[in-house]
């Protein structure tokens, strides 16, 4: 059960890191050679990178306790968490088809990961 906590927290931190990247890049504008230095000076980008480091340590903790083939499919939860947070925080729009597609992916992972006994 601890493994699932590590993976879930890993996914949440990775998605929040992506949100911070997006916020930072929205403030900078399209990345070009002329403003590349601003990307590396952005506190939003650095905060996202910091979350990535913590998320990676959690991933190491999960991998040290479980098979990669067992925990890696759980990373697909990032599709759902990313969609929810981008709509809630960034006010992005998500079509019904995007929601359906996300749930189809999660259903596929559930079927892939489920320990079927026939």
C-alpha cells in the first residue's frame, strides 16, 4: 500500500511541476534563443524542477519496492490529474472527447494491471 502512496504523490508532484512550468512559460512567452536565459531565471521553472527532484526520489522509493511493470502503468494517472488541474487552475477548456479519451486510457491501464484469475 505504501508503494501506491509513493506513486500517487509522484504523479501529483510531476503534474504540479508541469503546471509551474506552464505558468512560468506563459509569463515569458514563446521560448526563443533570445529569451532562453529568462527561462532559466524564472522562479516558476525552478519551482517545477524542484518538484521534479522530489517526485523522482519518490519514484525511486516505489521502484525499490515493486516491479517496474507493476508501477509504471500507474503513471497514466497523470493524464487524469493533469486534465483536472489544467482545467481547474489554468482555466483551460477540455472537450467531452478529451475526458472520454482520458477515461479510456485509465480503463485500459486498469485492465492491463488487474490481476485476472480465470
